[in-house]
C-alpha cells in the first residue's frame, strides 16, 4: 500500500507533469510567472523514494466535471513508478486519441485519478473475476483491451457485461472473451484521487 505521503507525491508529480507540458505548448510570456514553474527535464530517479522508486504500471485518468477527459497508462513498466506516472499523466492530457489536447482554460477544472496496478494474473475461470476489485486485460491474437476495476463499478456492470465491454475495448465482438484462444488476465488497482476542496 502507498503511504499518504507517497500518494500526495504521485498527485504532485502528475499535476506538475501536465502543467510543465502545457507551458511548453502554450508559453507564458511573463518572466515572473514562468520562473516559478521552471524545472529540469523529467524526474531524477535518485529523487524518488520508497514505492515510487520501484518499477510499476499505472494509469492516469483526467476528469472535468465528473466526465472523462483522458486516460492513458502502462500495464507494466520498467520505469520507477514515479517516472511512469509522470510520463502517462502528460500522455493522458495531450495524447489520448479520443480527446483533443487539454487546453489552458480546462486545466483548473481537471481532477486527477491515478491507478497503481498490481502484476497481471492469468485466469482460466472467469468466476475468479471479482467485479469492483479486479480490472481485466483481454488478449486475443493481436488485439488487447483493458478496463480498470473502477469502470465496472462506475457503470454498474456485472461480470459478463464487464467481460463484454473489455472485449469491445479490444476491438472485438462482445462475446470474444468466450473464445478458447482468448487470454484473460486480472489485476487490482490502488487508486489515488485528487479532491478539490
């Protein structure tokens, strides 16, 4: 489990990554305002401690007014968790193909959610899948689809609907998960949320 300090540090890393990328895309001319945001390129691995220094997969989800605004992540990563979050936060804000890049006007309303993933575990019986606890990765041939645990809870899905939706996320028919060649993996996610007060 992440400590409270590690959770806050991950949120800070994600937010700073997005703000820094935003300033590169939309430079601020004022010297006084830009100087406070200067930082070196990328996190120094030596600055990361504890869980943040160990390799790990993570997804960063952006929401505005409760609506999805971007979500990208790595299932597994050789990078330290802190660097993984830094990288995927920027991608979620500017490279999610489902959305246009985040704009400066939207930035104040963004709420961050970071999902730190456990290692994948292959399942041979879908009864092992616990809705609301497990996320699913489905692989069939070259197609892969992944849905985080909180997605099923958010939409009120049962196990079958969750599997069908993961199949469709992979670009396959809803019943593709029933195909004998389909590989189904589960994982858990430790969720770190930003709360606007």
